[in-house]
C-alpha cells in the first residue's frame, strides 16, 4: 500500500513539473496590439508586442546555421450576425532569424531590413516588437462600421529545410505559434471622412 502511494506521489510530482515546461516552451503570445491611422493619413498601421521565447531545439538549430522564418499574419474582418465574418483585408510579414559564425552576430531580417545583434536575446527582443506596419489602405474601412483586426505570429514550417519539416510535423518544439489576438477597430466618421 505504501509503495502505491509513493508511486502515485512521484507520478503526480513528475506531471506537475512536466506540464508547465512543455506548455511554456512552444508558444508565442501577443501581449498587446493596436491599429491607428498612419501619419500621412493614407494607411492603417499596426504596432504589437509579442512574448517570444526560443526553446533549446530552436536555439541549437539557429546556432548551427539554420534560418528560422517567423511569419506575422494580420486579418481585418467585419463581423456579420447573419453569416460568416467578411474578410476585408489581409497582410503578412516574414522575418528571418539566423546566426553568422564569421561575425559572431545574430542576424534578423525584419521585413527585408537586415539588423545584427551580438546576442540571441537581443535579436529575439527586436523580433518581439512590431512597429509601424502599414497593413492596409485607409479607405479599406468604412466610417462608423465596426471591424476586428486579428493578429498572430508563428514559425512557417514550410520554409524550413525538408529534413526539419518532418520534425516540425511531429514535434511541438518546431511549431511555436500564438493564438489569434483580436484588435477592435471602429473608424470615427469625422476622422475617416475625406
């Protein structure tokens, strides 16, 4: 009887240690996001902050020369009570994280703009902050109509080398992604009118 109790206690303790580690290692979270008109008044720009951690499998892959493609996806939807939501606009950005052994720098290609960082942590911090992304023209939304923006970030497994695509299909370490985050948007009639 004591042996069963001890085994049950050990199993419970092992499960308590394992579950949080597995959950936290393979997710990305959208902390905050907002849409606002651009300075020139011709577009809507998106800014967002992500909670992003690179697990040990991804860190090792980057340090061995693999480029990690992170995709940020945006959708603008108009809710409809009588049918599915109307998709009014979509936009995507691909950011690539890699390591350059000759310069000992981490390289981050943010939507085509190359940046270099001395540490992986600094590169991930830069990847976690999205600022001033022009996601759609200003006239895409009608004044006084309620819209919802939706945003997420994920690793695009289709852009990984073929040998790792198999690992990505079977292992959660290779597929971190955030849930879709809702961003409410109701353009003001006076500010949106031409």
